[in-house]
């Protein structure tokens, strides 16, 4: 019984570690230049006719994305294990 409990614990730890390193994401703050460029690219690729961004999406008082008038929502994310771009 103890062997199966230990095997299960190691299996759970391994699965959690894989998830943490390869899937877990956090928000990456956007600069105003990156925000403008991303919105322009959205308009070009989707044919969006909106004249302005509907709202800015913030997290911890930093801009992490936007919501367009057409309904498109963009959030800048990065893997937890990646370095923060400044």
C-alpha cells in the first residue's frame, strides 16, 4: 500500500512539474508602442473596421491587453519559465 502511495505521489509531482514548465502562463505587460502595433496588426489581419480600442485590459496596474469594438480580445501572455521582457 505504501509503495502505491509513493508511486502516486511521484506521478502527481511529475505531472505538475511538466505543466508548470510547459503550460503555466502569466501576463506580460505591454508598452504603448507594442499595444499600438498589435492593434494595427489585428486590424490588418482581420479586416476590422473599428476606429479605436474599446477598452484596455489591466492587471496589477499594468496594461496587458485590449478589447476591440469588433469583440476581439487580446491578452499578452508568456510562460512562467520565460524571462520578463522590459
